[in-house]
């Protein structure tokens, strides 16, 4: 049981990005020309950068639980 | 002329099957990314005129376009989607690939390119025919003014520059949808599938799902025909934007705003009580007699029919939606082109500024 599941939700899953099509295009573009291993490393660095920016352990724990739930 | 269109051809094939169904199917657009009845590929179902339902099956690049359009191949695919019991008639089918491309310039002297001859897009989002009609709307009034000797032929260059910009925007939206529908790399597919998975319970992910955005007219922000704002405005109706519609009343009857404009330049006066100063009335009269004619419309929340005689046309904005959508207050003035794009706006009226803006919008300044 993760901590996030028993607490009131803090993770914002409502739309929060203004230019969502442009964001998605940049996300895919970030990986252009990379092999799988490089892509995984790029994704890992991106997650760590964003996690630090968010800086709230409850939010991050909740996000991890949702990301893992369908694995 | 030795001219060509350049761009990107997508290495994928799609089967179109147009079917007539007896079943009462709701008029909804359905898009499946990886359905059990057509695994690993996308399927699109949407309604056409005359009770025809169009089904697009993604087949992949290796599919044989001749074999795949044979009824004995098509009918099982349709049955897999609609169910064995559903009665339908196959009206038409075809296998296509698509490209996103455009000519470098739409004007070559006396030859003007429009519609499919000037640009091609993928069919996701109603972009092909809509952009062709928009080309024609943009060109018609410019051609008329040039032929009548009321504008220099440089005005036709702005047809090319405005519609090239719009074509790029159209192609960008079309390409983004295509890249989501048909991921070009493994990592792109992983992100696409993750987005679809999260879309089940996360609202933000549903925004990211891109099965084709419905086409909207381009806002011609960089057009040299726009007069830049000198007053503060909020909202979408900046110079270059296609005018939004709103329900209004004309002669006491419900109607729509866009039906009242669109065959000439129109100056829109927002008022509190439909009253205009004598000087403004004089300017309006002069504008209607100018070389490039400008019609005027007065907008007010309530129209008093007794005072309607001998003045500009009146529109009753009873619900205030027109004013809201144009971020208009009493005294706000909009100048709208014959193709219904906004080209200038002010918080107060002077005849001179409207004359200057019309001159700029017709390459006469």
C-alpha cells in the first residue's frame, strides 16, 4: 500500500498544459534518432528533473502509484 | 510550369469502406487505436451525408492496395466491426495513402493556386475541403478589388502569403495527428499507449489524445493587412482572427451574426443604446460611398424600432454574447474584411483610423 493511496489526492490530473499538441510533439522530438537504451536514459533524466521541480513527496508518490497501477 | 509541391508522404495505407447501415447508429465520430476487431491498427467510423457511414481501416505500408479493396476482403473487416448480425450494404471502397505537402508559393504572376492544387493534408480533421473554401474566400474579394482597379495587384501577393501560412498551420496539425495515430518509433508508440492508458482516469491525458483535431480557420496574426492594436483587448478576436459567430436578433427575429456580414468590408459599432453622434453618422455615410465601400452595423443590447429609419443596419445583441466574444464595450469598433477576418479594432471611433485601416487592408496605403 502506498502512502498516496490513503491520503487525499494531491496529484493534479486535470488539464494543466496550455499547448498540449505542441508539448507532445516536443516530447516525441526529444527522442528523435536515439536507440532504445539512449531513450530510456533520456526519459529517466527527464523524470528526475521534473520530480525535483515538483518537489512534493506526496504528489510524486501518488504519481508513481498511478503510473505503476497498470504495469 | 514545372512547379511541384513538396512535403512528406506517409508510408501507410488506409482502406475506406462506405457502408449503408440499417441499424440505428448514433451520429458520433469513433476512433479506435488498437481494437480487438482490427488488432495493432487504427479504425475510424464517422457519418457522411445520405445515411452513409465511412469506415477507415489502417492497413500498414505492406498491404496490397489492389487485393485489399476486393469486397471479399472488405466485408469481413466491416463485419468484425459492426457485428455479424448488422445488415449493411457496401457502397464504395478504396485504398489510399496520404501526404502533407504544399507548393512553395501560391501565386505565380497571373496564375493563382488554391485548394488541392496548392496544398495537401491527411484527412484527419476536415482539413482538405475546408482549407480550399477558405482559400477561395480569401482570394475572391481581393481579385474583385484588383479587377475593378480599386486595389493594386500586390493585394494578390497577400492571398499567397496568408494562405501559405494557413496551409502550414493546417499541415502541422495534420502531421501531429498522424504521428499520434501512427507512431514512427518504438518510444513514440510507448508514449502514445501510455497516454491512452492514462486517459481512462486522468483528464489531462484525454487532452493529449490526438485522433485528429477538428480544423479551425487560421488566425492570420502576421498579415500585413492587419492594423496592429493600439488599445487593450482580451480574447481571441485579434486582428487576423476569423470572426466568431453569436446568436443575435435582426428586425426582432432570432438570427446569427455571421449571416449579417461577409460580402464587403464592415464596420461594427458596439453601443449602449444604438445612439451615434452626428459626426459618426456622417463618417458612416462617407465610408459607404468610399472607393472601397465599407458597410456599417450598429450593435446594441436593445433596439428601438422607431428610430431605425435612415441609418446603418442594426443588430440586437440581447444576450450580450456578441459583445462578450469580441471583448467589446460601448464605443468599441471592429473593422471586418469581406472574408470575415478581423483586420482592425479600437475602443473608440474616428473615421480617419477606419479609412487608414481599409487602405492598409487593401494595399492602398
